């Protein structure tokens, strides 16, 4: 019988990351199902250039790194210096990883480098703001992934309307194909045409 919560090949750093998250009361990490999907998608892009918007404590980043080959790179951005410092310590020996602390929206609007093979937008910037600019940073055939599209107990008042508007915006676009998944915390996977 298939059980999608039984996930093989957990990243070596994940237990440490999850222990730290519990100890500081950080409950905004993506779950292991999302991580497993990210690893699978990243592995389909050899020599890939990846972007994570919202490092958090580094949980999703650990899965992205697990899927990367030795020629790939990932840039991950968060505005919380304590979280970025922790993630930097975990991944400091991996030269493929660039961790940045700063305003994601500002970074997106100033970015002029190479396009990305996958963008995981797990923060406000790149998801609820700066969507057009973010999708323009994606290569043709690249993946755009967002989670937390199903109602969450910690959502502030009015957030469901923002989610609904975002889904409608994405559905109307002609430059992506998207799949909505009523799975995990609710995912959207889009591919740039």
C-alpha cells in the first residue's frame, strides 16, 4: 500500500533543523512532503540554478540541496537574521549555497542575474507581492512552487481572500501551466512556458 507520509532519504541535516525549530517555537517550516517534492523537482534540473524565497530555519533548503547535483547552485533569502545565521551555520561548508539576509521584495526587484530553474516562494515576496517579477526570473521549463494554499489555523483574518486572489491570478496567466494539489498544506506547481 502506498503511504505518502512514509518518505525515504531524509536529508542528514533535517533532524537537527527540526529540533532547533521546536526549541525556538518556529512552526512555519514546510513539511516533509513538500520537501520530498522539492528534492524530486530539483533533481530533474542538472546544473540548475535555484531560488528559495523564505529560508526560514532551513528545512526546505535541506531538501533542495539533497536534490542538487554538484554543479548546481541555490540562493535562499530571508529577512530574519537569527534564522539565516542558524541556516548558514548548518550549510556553511556547501559552496553551492548562497544564503542572504534581507528584504526579499527589494532583492527580487534589484535582481538582474541568470534566470532560475526552480523558484520556491515560501514567503510573502514572490508569492503575494512581486509575483510578475518573480515569474519573469524563471527559465522556460522552470518550476514555480508555492505551498500553504489550504486553510491554516495560524492564518490572520483576511488571508483566505489573498490566497483566493493569488490562485485566480495564476489561473489566468498564459505563460505557465499549473497544477493545484490538495495535498500536504496545499501546493501549486507551475511550469513556465
